């Protein structure tokens, strides 16, 4: 009787630790579904930006997304609390793993608080990266914003998004 209890406990422990090992390490990424049906992975910046009033700080949020309906469509979004004064397109300076700066054109979303880059090329550049720095101008006289992201767990997060979208990772 006691042997059966010990064996059952050992089996339960092995199953629990085996299940824990099977979970991918997503680091600080949060994987979920957006309101519009997109599968998303989001990460807060490791730095804080001071809000327009100067009293509070916030961390911008980088979200990678895939739309599963039809041909999957990948995108990157940068969510801000303070709006940029641009409309249409904005230039974002991108530095991956401390390398050279690349300028990219991103779309300005509703109310200027979301910056969007459609396509899988932006996500593809990050797959093997450890760190991402994004920099932009809030407006002509408003100064620059910069967000740093530690990308630990990114490959696993992209894998989960791709599996949910039923497509290959970029």
C-alpha cells in the first residue's frame, strides 16, 4: 500500500516536472489574441518615457502580430501613451544588438499613439536578436523618444504566434 502511494507520488512529480520543462521560455513576452482576431506577443520596454506632463513615466509596448484569416499577415506595433504629431508615416530609427542604425517608415495609427510596420521583414530581422532599440521624433519641437527591448524568449513567442496562425515563422 505504502509502495503504491510512493510510486503514485513519484509518477505525479515526474509528470509535473516534465510538463514544466515542456513549456517554452517566453521571457517577458505575453502571448495572446487581439480584439481584431490577430495573434499577438507583447513586450514592455526596459526603459521608461516621461509623459507630456512630466509627472509619470511609462514603458512603450512592442507587439508582434499575425492575422490568421486567409494569408497570414505579420506586423509590428509600438504602443505609446504620448501621441506623435505626425500623420500618415513616421521615420523610426532601428538598432538591433547594438549594430548600425537603420531608418524605417512606419505608419501612424489612431490618435498618434500607435506606430505600425506591416510585413514580416521587420520580425525576420529580430528572430536571432537579443536587443532592439527604436527611436522616433514626437514632433518638430517635441524631442525624441527611445525604447529599448530585451528580446529574451522572442523565438519561442514567434513560434507560438506562427503555430496559432497556422503558418511558418518569418
